[in-house]
C-alpha cells in the first residue's frame, strides 16, 4: 500500500458540490478580478482571525513582499528572519531590495529565538519577520518587545499557521501585518495560488490595496508604485467555501497528530513539542532523528511519502551566498535541517495509515515503542 504525504482529491470530493456552485456564481457574474467574492472572503477571513482588515493578494510570497513595502521597508534596509525558514520568506525580503539577516531558532519549537533575534537587530533593521513554522507560533511577546524598543515593524509569516494562536490570539493579528499563503496544500488552500495580508491599521490596509493593484487609489490614478498581485474571484469564492471547514480540518489534523504521538512514543525519535502558550494547527508533523536520511529512504521503500522541511538552511542556500553567512553560524537551525522529517498528515488521512507509518518507523529504529 502506498501512503502519500498529502492528498487533496478526497477533500475536494467532500465539498465538490459547494465548490462548483461557488465557481458557477463567478462565471454567471462574469467578473473575475477584485470583486464581490474577494471582498466577502477578506471580510470573512478577517472576522475568523479577529483582524481589523484583510487584503487578498496573489500568493504568500507576495503577501510578505507587499506587507514589507507597506510598512516602509526600502532598498538597503535590513529585515531579520529565522535561519530555518522556507526560502520564499527570504525571496520576499530580497524583492524589496532589503538585506535579509538571519537569527537562530529555539531548540524546542524551531521558531525564532528572541535572544538570538535581539543580537541580530542593528540600526539598519527595519522589520522583523517571525515565521510560525510547521504551524507552531513564535514566542511573540519578547519579539514584539524587541521590535518596540527599536521602533521596527513585525510582519508575521503565517503561510503555515492558519488557525494557530499565541496566548489565545490568532497568528496574523500579533504584529503590524500577517502574511498568509493559500497554496493548495496549506491548511486553508485555494485551487491555485493565492495569499492575503491581515492588518490592524486602516492606513496600512489602504496602502496594501493600492500596492496590489498598480498603486491605484482609484481607476487610472496611481498614487504609489505598485504591482499586480490580486486574489482572483474564483480562488476567493473557493476559499469562502473552504474557510467554513478550516476548524474542522484543523481538528482532524490534531487527532492524527495525537495518534502519531501515541504510536511513536518510546521510540528513539524526537517528537514535535508544543509550548504551553501555543495553539498549533498541525500544518506539518515533524519528527527528528540523527538517522534522518536513512529513515527517509526506508519509508520510501515502504511506499510512504515523507518530506523534509527543509534540507538546507536559508543562510546556506546558494542564492544567498553573497550575504556572507557560513556553516556553523546558526547551529540549532542547521542541526534541525539535518534531522527533521515530516510524516504524512492531512485531515482526511485514514487513521490506519498512522499505524502503518509508525510500524515502518519502529522496524527501522528497532525500538520497542508501544503498539496501538
Ligand atoms: C513559511 C512560508 N513562507 C512563505 C511561503 C510562500 O507562500 P506561496 O507559496 O503562496 O508564495 C510558504 C509556502 O510555500 C511558506 O511555507
């Protein structure tokens, strides 16, 4: 039996009628960009998170890029982010002309370590970009404190954190702006690319609305230099349907994560940890072992689709060689890149798959973990 890492068709089959109805509504209206669906989705997503405003854009990378521009990041400024992030976070920084600066991560949560962040901030730092990696929120209070002391902005990377929360407040409402991706495999995914920025301040929302639409304040009046990055009406209509199920799907992920925790207990494997202030959406179920590459191969031989998020730390990627970082600069992030392995997890995944995956891991590690 093959066990895929993720699978989107079962979920589509469950909501197909609603999705087709939503898409038909768009076709019947004949309005495809920046219309009723986008406005309605923005309102619904803002309400879901408890954010004052939401602006739909073309992707998560663009959400980060435009949020950085909106808070005033300019060429030559520095933006600090986590060394173990997904590369698009860094692409968004370089797209503004700013210089990415990295900081190491916390050993337990693999999110931005506030002490390391404090060291990385300089007088050129214009923004901090904490990444709620795997759906685990960053420790936002000390991060906000550092930002406040230096009068710099905080843009949260929420691409993996739809429905996650920090001390009861939703990710996306904890900084100056929250950037979301609706890439199909995200907890809230479109059927194509999409993204959104959530903000508390009306002025920022207005600037983002202009930035995504050629800098227009009204038709053919361009008040700032913008680009074209909009959430299209079909994706917005689909997201309106899917948003209604986000909590249910996150709940199904939580059940599966708990089952993994039980099935893998006792094995020589580091299981994901959740800080006591965190509500996690279980975007990824990431375990750690120093035999990672061999385990990955073993699982592949058993037909199990595990993945690595991510095998190379951002500061060691060839594209960012010019920044002057070297191996050893961020030891926690670098070790994590060698040890992490993401196990199959999606809301519709049969619970029996977890028993199979855990059995395969147990055979490999030769442990005596509890059987379910
Ligand atoms: C942490 C993180 N940041 C940014 C992105 C970029 O999102 P998108 O693929 O929608 O551009 C992703 C998704 O791939 C991500 O996982």
